[in-house]
């Protein structure tokens, strides 16, 4: 009986701790995302209790755009034509967003992507924690 209990505990732990594959993460990236905190390489944290702008991400066939938008009280968004295009590449068993503009190129690594949370690390080592944006209800 003891061995069976250990087997059940090990199996549950293995299944619950399973990391999504990079390909699995893609399905969670589309939508509106609100930054909640940043952890800098030195370990210090910056919390964001409120942000005037949120990130909109849209992906189609391993290419995407990311733009800043401002939510309005009526549920719509203020937006402009500024956006950053990227391609998704699975590299070293991680999902990476490769950006290229006329001024620069850079990449970000998806650390985690779930239905309501994403965590992204940039090349400087900053780790950004986002939650799916929820419209403010009055």
C-alpha cells in the first residue's frame, strides 16, 4: 500500500508540474495584457498597481504585432498606428519573440504563458509579469 501511495503522489506531482511546451504557450498570447510587476536582474521589484496603457498582442501563423493601447471607461481602446511586429521562433526549447524595426532588433523569451498570466524576459534580464486585462466594472 505504501508503494502505491508514493506512486500516486509522484504521478500527481509530475502531471501538475508539467511545463507547457513552447508551442502550447502560443495559444495564450493573443489579447490584452496589463503589466503587474517587473523583477530586475539585481532582484529588485517594481509593482504596477495601475497602468494607463496595456499591451495588445495578436498572432497569426507565427507572426504577430504588439501595441500599446489605452482603455476607456466605455470598454473601447484609444490606439494609434504605432506597433511592433515580431516573429515567433522556438529556440533552445523556449518560445522567443524576435522584433525588428528600422531602428533596432531584439528578442524576448516567454517564460510562462497561461490563459490569464504571461511572464516575459527581455535581453537585459528584466522579467515582466502580465495579467489578462479585465474591463473595469462600475
